[in-house]
C-alpha cells in the first residue's frame, strides 16, 4: 500500500561540530520519503526550483519513490541554513529562503488522491490543509509540525489537527503549544484537539505515544555516532508511516512496532549529513537495530512482594 | 538480606507550584531507606540534631528500618530549603544549613559492618569514603552524587567512585562531570573511572543503565500527578538496591527489574511532599505500577523485511 508524503524539499547548509556542508539534499518530505521507502512504495508531493540537482531526483527514483508530484518551477529551491552547537539538541537557524514555496499551489496528481496513508510532513499548516482536502478517503493521516507554525499560524494549525489521525511533534513544541511543562498533560490536551493519537518525539530520550487506547514509551537508543541531527524527526515519521502502510495494520501492537521502526530510521539518519547514511543503509542493519531496541528495553515481571 | 544506607537526614522547607511545606522529613538516606524498606530490612546511618522530631524516628521504626546507626547529637538537624518553578525539573536551593553534619564522624555500629548491600546516598564524598572503609566484604556498593560535589570535591569523588560497583547520577551531572553532552559517551567515560555499571537518572525521561554486559533503557512513566520531585532520585536508588538485596540476585535480568522497581518507587514518591505518599503506599499499588511499566514499554518483533 503506497504512502503519500507532502512537505518541504530543500537544499540545506548545515554546520555541526563534525563539519560544514553546503546545499545538501534536505527537506521534511525528502527525509520522510526516503525512510518510508524501505517499507514499500512512497510518493512525494512538493515543489523544487529549476536549480534542483537532477542527481537528487535520480536518487529518489532509485529508491522507487514516485516523484511525479514534485512540481519543478522556475526559480530557486527552498533553502535552510542552520547550525548545531556542541550539544546538538537544538537547531539554530541562520537563514530560511522560501523561494519557490511562496508560489506553491498544492495540486496532487490524480493517482495520489486515493492514497490510504498520508503524511503531512512539517510544513505551512495552510498548505497541509489544502493537501488534505484533495485526498479521498485515507485510512490514516499523520502530520508533523514545528514551533514556527505554533507561534505564527496557530489557528490554521488547529484546523488541520482537527482532521488528522496522528499528530507528531517534539517535546519542546508540545509543552509550548499546550502551555504546560508536563508531557502527559500536554498530550491529553492535544488529544482533545481532535487527533486519535499523539506522538511526542524526544530526540535522545526516545518517543512517547498517547491514544485513548493506551500509552507507549519507546526507549532511547545509545547513539554515540551522532553527526547531524537534521531530519531525525522526519525520518522517524517516515519510517513509522511507511511501516504502517507496508503492513496495512493499524492495531495498537503494530503502531508500537512502527514507532520502533521510526526510532530505528531516525537513529541511522543522524549518523551522517543529509541522506548519506540512508544511501548506504541495508535491510540487515535495520533488522539488527530493531532487535537491539527490543533487547535494550526488555525486562521480566517481578514475583509477588512478600 | 539487609541493606545499609548512609546519607543525609534532614528537615526540608520546600515550595512547589502545589504548596509550601516547612521543616518536613527529608534527606537522601531517608528517602532511600523508606523506598528500600518495602523489599526487606534496611538500616540507616547518619546524624540528626537534638531537634529531630521523635515521630520521624517512630515512623522509620514502624517501617522496620534499623535506626541504631543514626547518631543524635546536640544541635540542629541538617536543613535544606528550596523551590521548584513551574516546570519542576530543576531544584533551586534557597538555603543549606549543614548544622550537625559539620561534626559528623561516620562510625558504623558493629552489626552494620557485614552488610552485603550498601548504598552511599548523595553525601560528601569524603564521608562516603570513610563509611566504605568500615564495611567488610559487601556484595554490592552503590553510590549517588550531585553537581555540588562534582564542582567542589572532584578528587574525593574520583576516589570513592573507584571503589563502588554501581554509580548513580542524573543526566545533567553525567554531562557536566564527563564534559560531553552525549550520555552514552559520558557513561563510557564514567565506567573507565572504576564502577562496574552506571545508571543515569533522567527524571521524566526514565533511566539508562550501562555496564560492560549491556545497556538498558527504562521507560518514562506518564506521571501527571507530580507535586514535589524532592527525593525522586533517592527513592529510585533505595527501591533499586532494596530490591537487589531482598532478592539477593545480581544477574543482569534482575538488575533490569530492580531499575524498574526504582522507577516505580520514584514515581510514587513525587506524588506528594516529603514521605507522605510512601506512608500510604501499598504492595498492591507497587505491583500494579510495575505491571504498568511493563505494559507501557512492550513491543513485538517485526517480520523479515522484504
């Protein structure tokens, strides 16, 4: 079952303690689609400028990602420039150039409209809503957002959230949006906005899942090979929804597995700049790391206390 | 099997968004001993002043905690006064009065010296070392510390750490002490200082265990009833070592269970001020919450990727 991913397509200039890279492939939709593509067919919609290197489209094609929803229009591709300090938990933006995004009118190819699994990657919530109005009867719509939209387009954000099944955001954003430092309380408030479930991404601390059916805490992976955290949240979401689409199973048990799959993909994505680690990632490595996540978090019951 | 706990015995004045309490029972050894006492006999060593209310000693006695190692000397009991802001992740110290601690000479009762399980609760590392020299052949020595000692008695701290089996500290302290923002790297460096294993306590984010035999990530409990975080780390450690002593089993599987037991005890301790929640805590509640921790973190394997 194919998954549709809509979001930004960009060229990033990134500086971390491990190096500086100029105009490398990035964007929320790209990181998500590449992670999803390990689990089945994925399709991307978005916009790129006429300067977008053909090699990137070729790479997406090699991964069997349908790029027919990427509009290429005259002008420059979206660009983000940022840096991470020593602790790498926080991205600092140097510059954002929307470029062709200011002229972007989401128009999904007809074949994309009956997708059953849709991921609205981090993106302007007004555009997210326009995309959502074009899909027919999806089984699952997931969306991601960020502090910029919480601060600047709160109303539009509320509107999209009302129509999605699964909302993803990071811990700082959940606290800020719901105005409470307590994550379980923030999650309870977010669920009242409409979604069936909420995932709070906590970076090095794992992820939390909240729904009216239950709670799940995904473990921290002991990652000591972090080189560039850009795209971690997108590859988490992409792996998650790609796995759900590939297995076409929305049971709570399968959602838990999908959250671990997302954690696995994010843990690889941050080991190198851009999509470089994903380009050389193998199925065997994924399977092994999933087993590690399981081994790292299992414990047995205690006997009755005397 | 009895567990010996040495650390501070104090009267705390605490302000949180949920209220202000004056001169309530506190101290690292007290929080730890009470948590440990749910799993078997515990003994406390430390010092209190002549103003220490008899009702507190009575309470410890009711919990079958051996208080014969608590020296009562003329003068005022150790006092700590602090507050927590809205987010309650960080304790802010208003005032610390060492009082009788300045005259404390650790002198363990003879019957305490052949304890098999010893916990050096957060405390001056020079005093921790003096205690350690008095115990004979313990099966396990665990210790906790805090930023104050990392900043002010680093050499003494290194000396004690060399002699303990299990080192506990929180994530901020691990990063500060080992001068890296990366927790797995900090843990690897801490292990080089001598201990067989390291536990990094992350408050709302759970706990991480590192040893040369493996890694374990304990889940976050979705605690929305937090009223006073004081003593969370101490009750975590007390529950952990109390459970290890009670079961007298140092296998990796049992250490994992003990970490969850510690997490359970900490999650209860923070639901009310001082030891108030522990005073009304039942075995059935502990057992149920342990099961919740298990349910909240379990997931199944994925099939082979095609």
